């Protein structure tokens, strides 16, 4: 599956306790259930990077203020 949303993004909103991430370009990402505990702490205007992973899966990464990289696995919804 080809996805042209790979690269740097800004978070517009995080919904359903971290299960859905909406980016500023209105792309939607469904986070794996085990990773939603990480993404539910993310919020408006957070800068993230979407990277290709195995098959049609993706990794979304956010750098915290202390330099730690938080990663969640997700699938592209639309």
C-alpha cells in the first residue's frame, strides 16, 4: 500500500483515548491498542514523524522535551 503521508506532521487532535491521531493535513491514523497508552498523552501542535514499517504498517514518532523518542505503531485510515 502506498501512502504519501510519510514524513513530518503536526498533531491536530488525539481521539478515543489515544486510539486515533488526526494530523494537521486531516490524515487519520489508528494506533495499535498496546501503543495507545503512549499516544493518548500527545496533543495539539505536537510535532511527529511518520515512518514506513513492515507491510502497510507505520511508526509515528514524537521527540519529548527531554529528548526521548516515543513511538507508536499505526495504520493509515484516510
